[in-house]
C-alpha cells in the first residue's frame, strides 16, 4: 500500500461532499478534463482541487494543507459565462466547511493507497470570481485548510 498525500485526500474529501449533494464525484479532480469530452464535462460543471500551501503539525501526525477549490463551468455555444452555476457549485463545497457532519470522517482513497481520515476543514478565504478567461468559462475559487491524518 502507498501512503496517502494531501492532494489525494483533498480530492477524496471534496468528492464525498459533492456526491452527497447529487453532483457526480467523477467531476472532481486535480486536473481539468481536455478535448471534446472535457468540453462536455466542463459544461456540466467541474471542481478542480489543488494543494497550494500549508504545513504539517510538528508534534502529532496531522497534515494541514491549504487547498484551492475552483468550480468551473464552460459557456454554452453562443451563451454568456454561467456564473450562477459556478457560484452554486463552489457554495456546495464551502457550506461543507461549516457542517460538522463533514468533519472527523474517513475518506475513500484510490485503490492501492492507505486510508486517511479528515479531522476538520475550514474555509480560509471567501469565494471569488476568477475572470482570467475572456468569456469561455465561469470560474469561482476559494481556499480551504484541511486537517487530516493517515489511518482509518
């Protein structure tokens, strides 16, 4: 078995949240989909998860990564960026940081990885529109600090 890492734990935690809300957890990953299939998936909505900082605890085996959450929705042909959809998707994840039912739970790791347990997750920034693309995507992002430990 392979030890878990912060990126995989963060993706697993977000997948658990989105699955509970009815959003397809297969549309949560570290990378955006590509090609024609990727465009179709992005029109439905996609959550990208990336570790951007943080620090492990020096006294106990707890990791504390800061994770950037980006909700992406691609514009329909001839349409305007679907900001409302991107905001709604980001809020699904942000609201989970307020719900203690998402804390202190095991997350489903990919095959071949040791188990991991998320202790807490806290939003450390407000969701914001990221307007880096001149019209093809609506993107809303924010940061979350996740406290997790290896083991079930």
